[in-house]
C-alpha cells in the first residue's frame, strides 16, 4: 500500500461509526485483517495515486484495540515501496532507510460516540483534554484549527458507564488514541471529535448500530471540513507567517521573571494564535503584548485573546 503526500486518517472504534465517512468519500475496503481499513488509495502507479489519501480505520472497542490498530496503520503507512531502479543492489532494496519513510503530512482524527454530562444527544464536541481513568495520564491536544463544535474534556473508561463527570464526556478509546497517534505526526494534527450518544437524561438503552450511524451522519460535513482544515495546517506549517509568530513569541517572552514553565506556556499559546489569526492580527497582538510587564499578565492576555476567537471554520 502506497502513501501519498497527504494522509487523512479517520479512526473509529465501530463500523457503524465509520459508515457515514466511508460513504461520504466513497472508500473501498483494502484490508480485512488484522483490522478493517477503507481507503481511496487503491492504485499502484505513482502517477495515478491520489494527491490526498483518505483512510478510515476501524479499531474495535477499547484502548487495547485502539493502540494496536494505530500501531499497525502507522507502520503500514511508513513503508514506502517505490519503483526500484534496475541497477539497485539487493542490499539497497532491503535497506531500512530506503523502505521506511513518514508521509510528508498526515492528520489523525478519532471520530465516534461518547456519553456526556451536559451536552445534548447528537451534539458534537472536540476533545480538549483526555484523561485515562486507569493510568491517570492526561493528554492536551493543541487546538489550532477553527471549529464549529463545542470544546469539552473527555474521560476514558474501561467499560460503559451511566455515571458522567461534571461538564465532561466519557468514552473508551480517546486516551489511547492520543498516546499512540501522536507518535506518527505533530500533536496539533491529532484530534478527536465525539458525538454525544447518551447523557444523564437519555441512557444507553436502545443504542444499536443503526442508531449510532444516525448520530454520526448529520455531523459528517463539519467533521470533514475540520479535517480539511487540519491537513491544510499540516501542509503549510504556517510557512506564510513564521517571522511574525517568532516575533510575537520573542515579545511575549521579553518580560521579567518568566519561569521555564511560563516560557513553555507562552510559546504554546503564541503558536496556537499563529495558526488561528491572520498575519495582520498577529502584528496588532504583538503591539498589545508590550503593555504587559509580567509573565502572569502576558499569559492572561494571550489566553483571553485565544478565547475571543469565535468557533468557526475558515477553509482556504
């Protein structure tokens, strides 16, 4: 299986969650084992290969299945079987350096159902943080793409539950997804969108495969647009405005008493704003930063500016 220059990898626990995406992209099944994989990359001729490969991986339920499936697909994509020149030696053909290459840019987007303490059934949310109940490890995916859905934390459990954490979601795969997928691409390009399947008012009763598909279906368009925005970011790496972002970081760090931890937070916030704002807006932001003299003030200002950005998608 060849990898194209751009990969969009949707990862779902259930086939019923994946069906709307498979139908939207008109994908074909390319692997049955060890995991189901659907793709538009069905050709072996490099000239005919799609510019953008779309994959939908069905992992199975739970963290173990999620981890195993991601490792399998990540390794599969890293193998780039090129057309070998006639004069290439056998040693050259089998070299690890030759055969294993990462795609130029790729995103990994987990899509599936989840319970939630306060959101309505059928409502989508982007996972802002994920904590594993067993390991207590937490993951904080950087939010770099404008969105149309709510942000919410999500707790990963070992089994379905009718108890909901305050203002948060519950699922069985997100923490494993963030842990493993981030090994194959930048953290900004590993995200999870969940569709609420149950809440304190509406339990899991009657939640069969057809119901799951019907919950995902109305959200496909916003999921796809979000994925396209992520792949755009992965491709550009804010090439158009690196200097202004670098200047913003330098200005924000040019305050007295800035600790190492605060410097890390400043760099993260400035980078996120670099993705989300136009160059002209960043120039204004850089001027405003000069009015703050302490690290705490700068961090408070940057966080407030980030929160002002409306949750809307801008697609090139």
